[in-house]
């Protein structure tokens, strides 16, 4: 970020937690083949543009020196003073709050230099779609706090590529000085069920119970005292927890909890759209790690599809495996057919990601570059959701949509990830 005059920082930092580095856009001529998003419906905004097929952007090699960096450093609470840093219309103070798991993390803008080997080509991006989603994102107060007047300016632009390049700077996100993390995928699953328990429809999709139904009383007979604790998955299954509906497959119901939303095709030929409505308060535990530790499966064959295949062959072990994850997700009926994330706006396939909002603020516009043996994904995306398994700064879960193609991508996606954040160009006073 360009600094137009000097300013004084009135505190010392202890330990660096995470860093983001500015990357200036350039326009190389070569683009790689990447995954393309499915055709999307038109988004209703004040300036309406038909959304076209998602086009990728490409990250290429170059050398850039003398780049400003934004550093995040942990400091003692008593040293928290930011009065000396005056930023006009800046999102940085807000970002610093979301980038911190405690109140002991702040932002600094030092005038240092660094060498960056990745720069961005924008020629192949679909900027009509990007700006339309940005406008829709701005319906969230969280996004408006970050991007301010740009939310209004986006409504009146004719050249949307120029709007992005003129008004934003791109900063690489680092995690303890490391720029590489992991990209996984999630999707909207389809299940088969009934509103009543009968025949093959015997596995409940739970509603959120009353507070009294979420805890159990534990009695200590030696001290004649009692305490309450959150019910585990096994407890929830053994209690009269209310059900929203019943489905015909226990593993499908479990993965519905992992995805957070889905569609249940009812035996009445209607569709019930369900969405996340809280948990039983227990910590999330990956059953994949447990399956590997027990020798049931290998690291090389650990996709969603692989787990389902293993469960089909080992029905006697399913309950013991699923109970390793004591967290139960409760559901409610969705008002809309659209899947909505934590930001409160509808998710867009291949454009929406879940992030760890302790590091990456919800509502932010991001660039991801992810590569593995089967995928090459290079898109501008938006942080619109959270996930229990999404932890650390350079970590994202890509929403791939609904249907078999979405399942195929999400179920097998585990790619090395680099990530950048778009922040407004601001003037330092």
C-alpha cells in the first residue's frame, strides 16, 4: 500500500503471526487451462449484467522488488495503541479485528522491501461476474465496513475490469511467513427422505432442541454433586431429539452435517431445503484421521467417495466411527433454494469460499491459486462462509455447487493453495 507521508507507530511488536504482501497486477500473455464453473443464474442488482461462464485467471512468474507489506504482530494488551496510525477510509483497522483470535493482534504498515515471484494476469477473468457478486456481497454490513464507498461505486461502472484494477491492491496472505496452505471443497448434497419415520427412512436429520435438551446432568456419587455437559453424538442419538425429517442413509446424513446444507427429496415428491442451525457444542473431530489411525483406510485413498465406499462395506463399524466426531449439526428448513453462508448472502459455485474468519475477514474478495494432480483452480473468490475444519490463514473450502459434478469436484479436492486479499487503495494521512 503506497504511503504518502510518514507516520509514527507508538508501540513495539512481539512475535509475527501472519503477513500479507502487496502484489501489483501485470498482464502476461500465456494462460493455463483451469476448472470452469457451471453456468450461473443472473444476479439481481441495480446494474444488471448477465453472468457468463466463469473464466480463470493465471498466476505467472516475475520479479518485483520494493513492495510494501502489511504485518500482523502480537503485542501485550497494555501496548495496544493505534492513535498514531491515521488512515483515511481504510479497511485495515477493521481487518485487524477479524485477523485476530484475541485483542492482542494489530496491523502495522512498515516501509520495507521484499521480493515476490508471483504476479497476476487478469485478462482471462470474467469481471462482469466478479463485480456483480461484489455488489451482492455489499448487501452485508460486514462487507460494507471493509470496502466502504466502493460498494456504491460498483453500481455505476461501465468497465468492470478497470474498476477492479483501479480501486484495489492485492496482498499475499502468509501464515507464519509461509504462503502455502490447503484448498478443499464442499457442495450441496442431495438426500432421500420423509417427514415421518417409516420403512427405510429411519435416520434423523435433527432440529435444534431446547436448551434443556442439549445438555446432560452428570452426578458424582462420591461428592453427591452434579454438573451439566453438552451431549455427545451418541447422547443425541439416544435421546428424544426432535427431527426435521428422516433419510434413508446414515452416511449421507453425516456428510450433510459436514456440508452444512442440502436438499432432501421427500417421498411426497416435494423437496425440503435444509440449512445449518447450530450444533450441540462439541468439538469437531475428523473421522478421516481416525480411519487412517485405525488402519481402516490409507492417506492415499481418503476422499469423500472413498469413505462412503468403506462404510458401505463395513456397516458394523459405522456407528463407532461416526461417534468419534461428537459434534452434531442441527438443521432448519431454508426459506430459499439458494444456499446461504455465514455472511448471509447466497453462495455462488466456484466463487464462494469458507475461511477461518479469525484470520481472513468475511466479506473479503480473494484470489486463489490451487494445484493438485487433478485440479488447477485460479479464480477471484469471495469469503462468504466459515467451516469447523477450516483453520489457519492460508486455508479455504471452495463451494462447488449442487449435483454430481459438484460432488465429484468437492469430494476429491485437496490442493496446495496460495491466497491473496483485495484491499482498497487508500491514502495515508
